[in-house]
């Protein structure tokens, strides 16, 4: 069973960043196959044996495991068990792993490997009892991901060390760095670079409108250069948006300052008013990088451009089996796709990626969810125009190519135009003309268009100063509760204490 589950009886070859399954093969005769975790300790004598020995066992196993899907999960175990060192094996990797095979075995890696394996889930508060019920010595646990759930990490920390003092800052906050200047711009997509520049400009506009007195330039800024650093920001296990550290020239003193802007996504999911008698739908969202195992989009904030392939997700409460209709409407009211989904009584999440022709028209899209052709809810998402192509300012011919929508406005082979009057979604000639004009924008005019779209779905919540500033009312980032530079005592690691504890 283990051999079949691991694919050890199949031949694999890695090529072009894909693991290809080439066919069946036989397990070498006279070998006891073992395996399991790829977390283990190896003693020095065995490591020297595996590294330097030329005996048949080692050479044949090295050849066999060169064409194996997950060699680290079986090679060392098998060689050890069949070698003179077999009596040194201790069958315990000292860890507890959060296996949830119902969610972890969903073939989520089909795009990179020709195999459907299983992967552990992240721990969440509902799993805490498992730490208290371990029957064998446990020193490690996996997986933990603060972007998925930080509360469980706090619970475990409390059980080990007790509570932090009352008033300790940052206990429910989490920051994750996703870009730093030394990484290089090539690590950012053109969509992300476009959005992060727009977020910086929204922050400067907030500083000017919120802090400037009449005739006073001390809080007016001109943006300079690319973003310095980007963080995801979470509070109480909810995504709060992005933190963008960026440079800007203070127009009052003509000096360069470093600021940090916090932008948060606006609420775009709305239940129909008046609400229908259909009550199962809890939430709907559009994004990319859907993680079926953890049931979230890894593209936090849903930064989408014209060449992305968005996925529509719905979250459901329990109830009777129902069929709903999902309709995708582009910014000039062309119905791009429509499909039905059967929602079974026990379904919690559904997701689907309609095969839309690219490029998608930039602007705010609408997703309508109907039950018996009565609207239940709608959500919106932004396809941002690009101000960059290959990290360089976009040229007009590229802008027209990316921003004009699909050829002949056909998102799919089938046209859904006949549904427009039925659904009362009139195609607007004015909107179509405006979209055509906007498609050729470049430079400052393009920035204005991008900012108007971004500000319709994102809000600049606050802005702070990283260092010295000529704006007298601008708060220091270190003194805010939200900035990536604000205090975070729970993440500070000092020397290990004499009793082996961290605190």
C-alpha cells in the first residue's frame, strides 16, 4: 500500500520544472521498502556509509531513487533498514503532523507533477486538542502558517509560557514581508508593481488631503522611485491589506522622505437587497492561486491584470441541494461567462475558473449569483490596467494590446449577449467608447486612470513617516499599531535561557 501510495512502482523524470510520470517499474527484489517522513536525524557513520560506500545496496538504491517522485521520503529509510546499520533505527520522528486527508488529497499540484499525493494541513484552533493527546514523545509539530491562522500559534505559546503582560502590543497582529528592495524588481509581476505604485500615490493623496492646512505645503509630496518594501498585514486572522514603504519628495522643503502607506481592500461582496429567501451563500470572492487545501486565495488582495485567469469562489452554509447561476460581467457590461453550479447539502466551498479569452478588459468586473434567476448576491473585482511591461514603463502599442479586451469582445466562443436584456444589464455605448479611449493611455494619464480604478476598490487607511519628516502631523511608523516598524514583542527572539526556554 505504501509503495503504491508513494508511486515507488512508477518511473518519474523531472524536466522543464515538471515531474513527468513515464510508466510502471518493478521494485528491486530482496529489498524491504520502508519510508514515511522526510524529517529525520541521521548519525555520522550512516551518512558516511551512504556517501562513500560502493556496495550494491547503496549504488542500486541511488540509481532507483534517481527516478522517484519523493526520494527523501523513502531512500534513507530503505537503505538504513537493509544495511548493517538497521539495528540503529528508531521509528519516531518526534513530531505531530496535521493530516486532514479530506482536504489535503485534492491533486492541488497537478500543474507541476503527474501524481495526486497528499499534503498536511495547517493547524487551526480546532486542532489544539491534538497537542494534548499525543501518545509518544513529541518535540515538533507542523504545519503552522500565520497567514492562514495565527491564533493557534498564540494558543500554543500561551500553553507553554503563559500569557504576555497586559497591554503588550502586536499580539494579534502579523506582518509578512513579500518584497524588499535588494530582491530586485524582477521578483515583482507587472500587475503587482503597477498596484504598489498606485497604492503609494493613494497614500500621498491621503497625506495631502488629511493633514494639509490651506496654503501649507508641508504635507504635500511627489512620489519618487519604486517601492522600498512591501508587507502583508493581518489583524485577528483577517487580511488588512498591504503596507508599502516608499520614497517621496516633500514639496515644502524639497527633501526626500521615506513613508509607509497602509491600504485596505473595500468590501465588495453584497447580499441582494431586499434579501432573497435563499440563505445558503455566505461569501463570494474572485482571485488567483486558489489553495483547495487551506481554502483561500494565496494571491492576497486579489491583484489581477489583463492576462490573469481568475477563479470564482463561493462559501456556503449547510442546507438543501440547490443549483445557482453565476454570471461574469465585464466593465462595459458584456456578459463574459455564465454557468450553473449544483451545490450539494454538505458543500462548504465551490470554485471554478471559466475559460475566458484573454486579455481581460481592465476595470471593475461584477459577478452576479442567481437562484431561479433571482439575484442572491454580487461581488466585484478589479482587473487593473498595467503601467509597467517587463518592469519598464509600458509603451502605447503594448498598452493597446493589453487594455483593449479580447478580440471582437468575445470572451468565449458562445455569446451571451441575448441575456443582457433578460438580466437588465444594458451594454453602454458611452462606457464602450470610454474604454476604447482609455486603452491607449500611457504616462501620467494612465496613472490617473489606474488610480481612479484602484481607489474604487482600495482605501488608503493611514500613512506614517519612517524617519525625519517636515510634515508636523505625520506620525512616526514605530509609534503606530499597524506599521511594519511598530512593536512586535511576540516575534522577538533573545538568547535561550538556562532552562532551555525562550522566555
